[in-house]
C-alpha cells in the first residue's frame, strides 16, 4: 500500500532530507536482532526533538498511517517490524543527556542515549546506571521493552529505575507521566504503564532514570560446576539466603565454549556461574565468602576472582557477547532466543527439563541466564532458509514457554512481546488480556501505534 | 436515593445476615481517619471470598449502583466515602494468609489481612513484610492506595513489593494481573495499574507480596538536632551518600512533645531524626558510624541507641502513634494531614518554607516525615465545627501542595488521592490526566467503582 503523497509532503516539510524512502534505509529499520524476517516501513524519518516526533505522529494520525519508533534495533521479538507498513520514527539522533542531578541521584536523557553512552557520560560523577541488557541498547527502547539483564537481581529492571517519562501520545499530544519525587500515590501509575508498552501506546521522548552510587568495592568471580543442577542449586540457595549479589549469571558448557572461541577467553568448559558483588570492602568480602561456602557445598571446584577493573571488564564483555558468540557457533544462522522466567523455587526443575528437551533436538543450542531472577534464555541456532529448522525451534519454544507458564512463570522475562510472543498472552493472562485490549483501544483508538504488537 | 428492592433481594440471597442497612454499620463504613465528614453507603455486605465479591459487583453492575471496597478504614483522603451512595463491600473478613512460600520469598494473602497480622504469622519463618504505613492497615487497602511509610527508603513502596493481584473487575469478572515470576516483560503492567487505583478500576481480592529476610542485625537510634535545617541536611547527605538506611524519620519539636505525652516517652524536645539500620553486624555498625559522622557535622548532640528488640519496639510504637499523639494535642479536633513528596535536593527548602507558613498560622500543627523519601506530613489540628479553621487548613494545604509541585514533587507521596487531592491532579499531570480518564472509562465504563475518586 503506497503512502499518500500528502503524507510524504507534510513529513518532508518537517524533516526535509531527514525523511527517507530509500530501500536500504527502510530495510535496516524493518529488522531487529531476532530470527524474524525483516518487515520494512514505507518511510523513515530521523527525529531530533520531541516537537518533531509529535509533528510526525500528528501527520500519521491524520492519515491513519502506522507509526513505529526505532532506537538501536537490538530488540528480540520483532518489535520494529512494520507489519502494517507506515512510518518509522528513528529517535537515535535524540541522544543528548539533558540533565544530571547528582544531588537527587537521577538523570533525564533523550530516548536515543544508549546505556554505555550514559555511563561514559557519568564516568566522573561517582554514579552509574545499572540496567544492562547486554546490547548497547537505547534507554528509550529499554524503557519501552521493560528491559533488565545482568544487574537486575540487585538493582531491579527498567520498571524500578524509570522515575518519569515524556511520551508523545497517538494524537501527537505530549505528556509527562510523573513528577520527579521518589514515590507518589497520585493516581494511576502511567510511568509503569508506558514502561513495557513497546511503542503501542505512545512514543517515549524523554526518560528520567534513577542513578546509583558506584560501589566502594566490586569483585567478580567465575565458578565452574560439576553439573547444571549443582550450579542452579547454588543460585537458588544464594537468593533464598538474601545475599545481595549484584550479578549471578549462568552459562551451560557449550555457551562457555562458544564464549571462549569468540572472546578468546580460557574458561573451563563446564556449567558455570559468573558472580559480581557490590558494596563496602567488608560487605563484598562477606557476600563472597557466603556464596563460596554455598557453592562448595554443591561441589564447585574453584572460584576464579577478578577484582581488578580490567579483569572484570574482560569478563563481562565476554558475557555480554554471549549472544554473538552463540550465533558464531554456526555461521549463517539466526538465533531463536527463548526468555522464560519462573519463581526461583522452580528454576532447577525448569532448566533441567528444558536441557532434556534440548538433548533430544537436532538443533545446536546454548543456555545462558540471569538465573538470580529465575530468567534464562535458550538460543536455538536455525538456518533461516530451512523451514524444518524453524518449525523445530517453534515447537521447542512453545514447549519451553508452556512449561514456564505451568510453573507460574512468564513467557518473557525481559525481551518483551513484540509479535513473537503474542500467541502466549492468552494463556498467561486469561481474561486480564481483555483489560490490556481495552487500555490499547482507549489510548490508541485508531490503532496506529506499532500495530500488531502485544495486543490486537 | 433509596436502593431498588431487587438489588437488596439479590444481595440478601448471597449474603444473608451479612448484608446490613443498619445506621451504625453504614456510618462506620462511610468514614476513614481523615478530617472529611462521613458519607455512608446505603448498605454494607461482608464478603468472605472472591466469589462473593464478584457476585456483589455483578448485582451492583446490573443495577448501575456504586461499589466501594472497605478494609480497615484507615485511609486519609476520604477514600471510602460513598459520594454517590451505593454498596460498601467490607473485605475485612477475607483475612486468611493463603500461601507462604519461603523458598520464593513471597506470600499470597486475602485483602483483609493486616500488615501486623501477616508479620505475626511470619514470626517463625525468618521472613518479614517491610511496608509499614503506621496504621495496622489491610494489605488490600495498602495495595489500593500504593501505601509506603517508614521502611520505604530501603524496601520501596507497595508498587515495588506487590508481585501479583487478583482483582474483581467492574463487570464481576475475576482476573489475575501477573504470574509469580520476579520480573516479566509480558504486556502492560496491570499489577502496577491496579496498585494505587483506589478501588476505582476493580476490587482487589488477593495480594501476592514479596517478603524479605529478617536482617541478621538491627539497630535504631534517636538523634535530636539544634534546628530543623540541621536535621534535614543530615537526611539529604545520608541519602546522597547511598547509605542503605532502613528508616529515617523526622519529627519537629512539637511532635516530639506530643509523642512524649501520648506514649510516655522522654525524648528531648527538639527537631529529631529516628534511624533504623538493617544488615549484618558489621554492615549495621558501618552504616551507623557513617550516619553519626554526618549528623555530628550538622551539630547533632547525641545518638540514643536502641539495639534490644524491646527498646526498638517501644521506639517505633511511639513513632507509629504519632498521628494519634498529634490529634491528642487538641481534644475533639480532627487532623488535616498533608502528604507532599519532593526530590531530596529540595527537601530542606520545602520543609523550611512550610515551617514558616505554619509559624504564621493560628492552627496548632506538627510535622512528621519519611524524610529519606522526600515525603513529610503536616498535621493541622482543626475543630470540625469551626468553618474558619477548615478554611485556614484548606488554604495552607493548597499552599503546601503548590510549593511541592513547583519543586517537581507530588501532591501525595503515600496517602493517595481519594476525593481530597483531586483538585491538584490537573496541575500535577496536565494532559496526562486525560490518559487516566480514558483508562477509567475503558475499564469501568458505567463508572460504578468508587465513583468520585481520583478522576471523574
């Protein structure tokens, strides 16, 4: 369906050369890092400020044309796919850190600022922003997908760390969801409603985030285990003991091997936990001793410590590149990534049964997880040109999701719904899904905001 | 407007003698602890389970009659006032602790369970529920008002500690807002939408809460200061230093005097901070030393320690009774309580300017606050039969709220909107208030759920 010329004319008047219908630009904006085939928008505008986003949305609304926001394109459930065509608003150029307020431990950024950029900016302030999904995602995108990652077990997710949002509504009006006070009981929690709404209710144009003091002491450790179960039981007991570990990450043996190859590391190939401890010198020592004792009880062979900044950076860069390391196991493949999250008491059962499924599959697969939250990812490596592999991955994914739901878990711990997880929401939410539909219809009655995602 | 007989017949068929139209019962259910005049419902039903709540809501919906939930009646903004008449559903009899899951650090309770009852129940488990608004409120009510209180500076508010809710919708359907996983990116955050919705979108019939391990060590201290400013600057620097203090509470000198009288304590009459520290033995010592050093820099005269359980209990009981102690300063009066919350950097300015206002007022007033969050309450003691006193309290309240809004704060940190704070939402939210209205209309199109609260 070609775009009406009046729409292009109006967008052109606002964006000039920052409006593009070039094939390559459209292709790039129609795909994320998932296995889903690209689905390009009909045009892309590169917005530089809130007024431009609002203008673009108003023009699209007047024409009944779909609007999709784009940050870094690192989402994993087809969030940016233009399923109904329409206009992509690329906000990556809205990348200014607007105000840092060290005295309030908060910061306001434009949505295109990435997490690494923010932490680089904060470098000399003694503060940092902890949420770390691996990819150097934009903070607007992270808010939109309710992202979390390796530090969530201690610092929470985007849900807990967004104080306030500026949002362009589907009719182009600009709202602010909350004041900057640390807590409020004033009305419905619009901040939390837009966090995780994946562009289906509006476009985030400013994000106010909580910051945290850089801990006095940080230490990290790598700990291989004799079995997956021993590793997972260590995690469970650590969490149940209330030890405020900052990171507790699992990799299965193949994932460790993949990381060694990709990042030139030399970790022992075994089911492995990666830990990080934050606190005072004494506090970090205390936490580490307690965790070591638990791990030893489950037969852990050794703790390799990384206390220097460089060692730690190398370790976490390797962990962060796990996704790319996994994909590199099979050249030309795409990764189909699951994202279930279950109550911690069910984690061992869930992970072990899943490993049994994987053992019987013909697909190469690895497991990596933010296990302190009960969240893990299976990466299924598929050849996108082989429908039988896609079908097998689909079947496995469904089985893994249904298992998590049966354990009172969720189909997605941190990646979001996009169009990839929509089929599971009925099962996860039952009648509550109707409440989501009503909210969608109330805020976006014409259905122009990122259509075909979360609810239809 | 008398209730239709068919409504009473249908409710009678479900509730039998647990349906009451007695004057005393209605009066009791039409008032909370605020200064607002009572506004009784036309009948009260005492529900014992979710099915009964659902049945009552369906019957009311069929008749277009208002429905108001009632827990302990300890709210402070007229939340339970039956402004449009209708039926009050008293859920205080739904007071079973349904499932404690120590291995997942969570619990599911019926909405009438109070916070003290839950902690009593958990006594031997090594776990506790930290949110503590002072009053022994019901957990359903605390979720509905997004309550917090003295521990929020460390443990967060009800927003952060509710994992999932069961809710009866305005048409009587029963939904569950989320699974029990610690995090999820599956769709709109319905849990956070219903937390703080004050019965205007549905009635909470089950609450699943996060629990926390009882800290290995706890110590508390009382610290009088030479001035309000010295106390507040100590708070600000403590928070900015990232010291994970569990409680940091302020009382002005008159409040301390009132508490001494009411609770037979002997605290020095001065602007005072009450601290509590949670952690390991070493951690608590470390935190306390750091805070003591900060306080000394601002001229604090002494730290009175309470490390024994009994001493601490006495101390916090006195703090919790501050509301009643304040009211007792003037027999026969009612308390008009403000609830602003501002970014911590503005706290000193906000509190000192407010104290200047109070100094010029003819009303007796005290100040008490969860200052670590930037939240404080002014208690204005008014004779409900003297319109000129009500008018003066109204004027002061407006001035205090507008000051907080001008500092990027909120009109209510923890009490909620009820009908008492509605006039400020336009100023606090602007166009965002329209989004709240749309949500209300989408979920409760007939407007029968606690009408006249939050948005109309």
